[in-house]
C-alpha cells in the first residue's frame, strides 16, 4: 500500500495524474518522469521509494493498488491510466495475453475514467488491448505490432537501442543510450503516447529520451573493472526475460563498445525461481541459448546447474563453464577472471542477489 509513503495538501489539484500499472510499471514511470519534468513540475510516487511531499502540476503514480489510484484520480480532471502488461512477454514478441482475472480490478477503474481522461494500453497484450471496449475515455495504444497507435520498428542495437516510433504516418527516430530490451522500448512508446495526451511534441520527446537512464538491474550497460562492460539485468528474471537478455548479449557488437573490439561475451546466470515443475526444462533451454551467444558461462545457485547441462548438451566445453553456490563466490571469481574488453551479462531471480556481483564489478559512480 502507498498510503504511508506520502503527505500532501488535501486541497491540492493536479493538472494531470498519470497512473502506471502492470509488469513494466517501474521502467515506464521512470521514463515518464525523465521526460515530463522538462515540461512540467512533476512529482513521482514509486512503490519502493518513500516520497514525503507531493507537489507540482503532474503526479506520476507507479502502482498496482487500484483503490489508491482511484483516490488520486479524484485530484485531477485529467486522469491518464497506463496499462503496460500483466503477463510475461514471450521471446518472439508475438501477441500474448494476460490472465483475465488479473485485469478485473483494472476494468473497474477503466470504467470510471471520464471522457476527458486517457487510457494508454499495451497493444501487444491481447487482454490488455481489449480493455479499450470498457471506457468512454480517449484510448491510445503502443507496441510492436501493426495497428498500434505508437509502433516501434527498425530496431538496431549498438551501444544502446535505436528504433523508430511510427504514429499516424509520422516517423521519429529514438535513441536509448546504453539501454536494451523490449521492456525499455515499451516504456519509451508509452511515454510517447502520454506525451500525445498532454499535447507534447513527439520530436522533443524523442530528444529527451536519449537522456533517460534505466533503473538498476533493468538491462542497462555500465562500465566494469579492468575496462570491461556489464549488461546489468540483475533486478529479476523469468525464463522468457533471461532468454531475451541472452539474445541482446548476442546482438551487441564488441566493436561498438571499444576501439579494439576485442574481448569475450560472458553470461553470468543465476537460478530462475518460481517456474515450478518446468524448472529443469526451462533452465536447460536457457543453457542451450547460451551456446549461441557467449564464450563463457558462470552459473550461480543450485538450479543453475541445469543451465550448465543445457549448454553442455549443445556443445559448450566444460572448461568454459564455472558453477558457484552464491553471488559472493561468483563475484570473487569474476574479479580475477575479467579482462579488458569483456562484456558480461548478469541476470537471475531477485532471490539470488545478483546485484552483489554487479556492485563488485562496476566502477565508481554511474
């Protein structure tokens, strides 16, 4: 619950309250704040960070607490609800669907939106997309698929992510510096849609997005010890997200990160927890993907041994695989192993505390 985290003048009215909900709410709210603070006085209320005074013209709320969102929507005549997704995003970016039961409370909130309000929906999530039938508010959609109002195309990776936003025949290039992954692209698309609702210029939004910096553990590229690079995806992991992170590792060109273009790609992967009866198969599938993209594999945790098994089954040598019980042991090994030009992906479930490895390998302030 958010109610213990804030204080504000009960008579305060906001020009707009933007509520962000769903699986990608953290990155989306952060990207919104990065851009909108250049046009308005903005406060942001995040689930994992205390905010003691809310002020300004725009309030951004990151929450899955719909009663709390409804309470704040009463503080504005222009509520904007951004629904990202409520299910895992499959690796092939095909249409997917959130469980309808998880959206019941969202639908109740959507039905209360006024006609002056906006509903911003992830078009690729079929169940989320269908919510548009439940509202009289203005609806904007975003995604990778055709017919999304704000659509991402022409995606290329180098020292970050280049892509184009297509909106009603207008095409605007976007550059996300040292940031990767579909979650980040979705967040940028959502920012573009909210910007449209607030009558902002799409070209200006694009220019500001290159200054957006991802949250720790959310597919960000940071400098590591010994002139190495770390692809930090340590905040959490699912089987789908880890396979996507490995795909990104494979697509990044080492020559885009340093003049020499030398070095190795190293996958440091912890247990993926919460898969249940599919634990063995999922981890082995991840290991099979590692062989396609990495020179070395470092496994962390008891379940990660199945990642190693999957890699070996596809031809990776035992000499290129290292297994450790916890993150501390893996960090100690990597501090000695890393050399100039290496690119290291660090990924795993929150319970594995993979951020310990990131913190020990990164250099100074970011």
